[in-house]
C-alpha cells in the first residue's frame, strides 16, 4: 500500500500541501493532521470559547480517524497545541470523553498563536490499527 492520503467528507478541503489523514504500510499507522475548530464548510466554531473549540476539534479528529479505519481507542500519540497552557483544566474533561485507557502518549505545547488568530487549540494524533 505504501502511503495513502485521505481528506474525508465532513472536514474542510485542505488549503495547503497537507492531507487531513495519512495512512502508511505495513499494517496501518495513521497520522492525523492538526484538527482545528471549523465545521465541514471550514467556518469557525466557538470563537473565543476554548470548551466549544475543543469539542469541535475532537469531533473533527474522530471523523479523520474513522476515515482511516481507526477510532480513538487506536490513538497512540496525541499532541495538543494551545495558546494558553493554564487553560488545560478546561480541555482535559472533554478529551477524557473521547480517550480511554490505555491512554495515548500526549504532549501539550503552548504556542503564541495558531494558523488563524481566533484559534485557541489544535490537536494532531497518531493511531495504530491492527492488521488482525
């Protein structure tokens, strides 16, 4: 199979040199691009509201994983980019609604800003799907 790029229905069309999801062989290693808080048309969701943005980001992440035949239980690494790391207590309960034990490795990185100035969070993930 080599490498497969996926841009699943339900997510906006990428505007640059990236795919929403990539799948690599052997087996299935899934890399999901940083998901942001936009709807299917690419319109902002939850401007100024970290909780609403995190919910939309996790929703989009679920769509991307599903397109590759993966689910949240398959996620082995998740990276969170936020504009204010002190706000993590608002993010954690939402992530806990999607992620389950055994939990994936996780990184939280505070950044000055994301691709759009209104964004407060972006999350990317790596999943492994068993061949069995």
